[in-house]
C-alpha cells in the first residue's frame, strides 16, 4: 500500500482538474504541471499513475476522446468539427483512437442496430 500525504493527494487532484479543464486544448507538459502545483516532475509522474492508474498524458488522451464521444452523441456537429474541437488535427488518427478506445467507429455510435 502506498501512503500519500494530504498534500500529495491535493496535488494529484489539482493536476487532474487542470487536465480535465483543458481537455479541448493541448496537453500541458509535465514541467508545466509541476510548476502549477509546486512539486517535482518525478513526483507528479509517480503519484498520478499510482492514483489514477495511467500516466497523466494517457489520462488526458482518454478524457479527450471521451469528451469527443460526448459531443458526437449530444450534438449535430459534423465529425470533422468534433475531430478538430478536442485538438485532433487528423480525421483518420481520430478514427483510429476512437475505435481503439470504444471498439467501434464513430459512424456507428448512434446506430440503433
């Protein structure tokens, strides 16, 4: 079992909030996150992965693709718009990421079959 101080947990939660708040922007780099919460980069890497089960960048990517799925499900935006909104610059790459995460193509998302 890993023992975290209250400050460690507070820092990890602050980092998560920064990542989720900026899900439609470029991911902040670890050194930027470290400055924001005033701890070193290694500590961020280790603590974040221990608490959330993923490195911070993978966590951010997962949150970003989930946000894109939510937009697809709840709006009438085109696939191209939804691809660009969360920061993907390549429609094909977005499709690959979407299928990897959800096991289906985005075009099958709202199928009733």
